C-alpha cells in the first residue's frame, strides 16, 4: 500500500487516482479508516467486501485497475509492478 500511495503522490495533478477495494467487508470500516489515517494513505478505499469484488470482477488481491477520467479501463494489473503501472499510465498520457 505505501508504494501505491507514493505513486499517487508522484503523479498528483496528472489526472490519475487510485481507489483500493477492501475485500473484508463494511464491518471493518473503522479499522480501515484508522489504518488509512495512521499510514497517511492518499488513495480512497471502496468498502463492501466480496460483493464489490464480484461486481468489478476482481480476480484476487492485489489487483490494480487503471481507469481513465471517462471511465474507460486502461489496464488491469495483477500484483504490484510499478514499472508496468507507470508504462500503462504513460501510454494513456499520464507521466
């Protein structure tokens, strides 16, 4: 998570955002809010557990969806590969 928060900070103002999906469910909202606050994460977190994961066809954590401002999915990356994330963003004009 710290690497995603850093990536978001690095690309601030470039039309890029990160939304994390918590698969544990809404009952963990206070715990997640506390973690986000303590760690200083800049990205948002979608809560809702498995129903949210099923709706967005999340294959399993960690997965990164790169979504354009118009809602078009630019890329889906399983795991964390900063080089692949940056390459996909660069192809979309976010550098």
